[in-house]
């Protein structure tokens, strides 16, 4: 019998989510929308992308794994439920996109919403994913009394969650770099008065 590595992915998600949200709260609207010359995405784009990817991840897992049951909620994204693409003026042909694979030209033109709305969407997407992970861990702390098909699906979900965790970390690093280019201070730089 193989031994599973012990880790607490919920704790790790809550930690990175807190860091990203605190980082975002410190920014003003100009810092959110600023892009270096020749660069196609702003900090606001990265925050939007994290919100969309997180919202999509939870929804697609639920859509593709109905065996999890109704306790996990519906697979509809916040983006879809609240018609955020329409509300924020996103091109209709991009309604299903999560920001992955966009050309630089398209990414540059996306209408990033105001900070308050953007952070609210990001926060709610994070909360929904954290609730999903918590329930997954509570219902399936191990694989006793779980059929082989569901066991494989839950293992795959957990692997995808770990991959997604690194995705958030990479975007945080990019956003910190963009802030550093604007202010001269990165997250590891001591601010001098």
C-alpha cells in the first residue's frame, strides 16, 4: 500500500489568497491599469485572470465530476450567473474565456473593471474554491469506501488544485514585479522614507 504525502492544500490556498487580496487592496486604480511600454497586461488584468481561472476551476470540476454530489453546489460560474462579461463590457466572443491563450492585442484591450468590483469578484471566487476544497477534504479524507473511478477523479482533482496553487503564485510574482516597476519597491524591498 502506498502512502499519501501529507499536505494541507486548503491552508495553502487560504494563505496565497490572503496575500493576493492584501496586495490588491494596497493598489490604486492607476497602479491597477498601468502597463510598461510594450507589455500587454496590467496588474488589473492578472487579478481579473486569477478571479476568472478560480471561478472556472471550481465550476469545471463540478461539471466533470457529478459523482461528488449536490453537496458541492452547482457548476455555474459567478461570471456567468452575474453576467459580468456584459456588465463590464467584455467582447461577447470572449464570454467563455478565462484569459488564457489571449493574444497580446486582445489582452491589452480588455476592459478591466474598477478596483472595488474586481476585488469583490476575486474574493468571492477564492471563497467558493476554498469552500469546495474544504468540503472535498471533509468528504474524502482518504479513499475508504470509495469506488476506483471516483478515487481516480478525486486524485486528479487534488493534483489539479496543486498545479493551480502554483499558478496563483506565478501571477503574484508578476504583479509584484509590475508594482515594483511603478513604485521602485517590490515586496522584498524595504521602503525608505
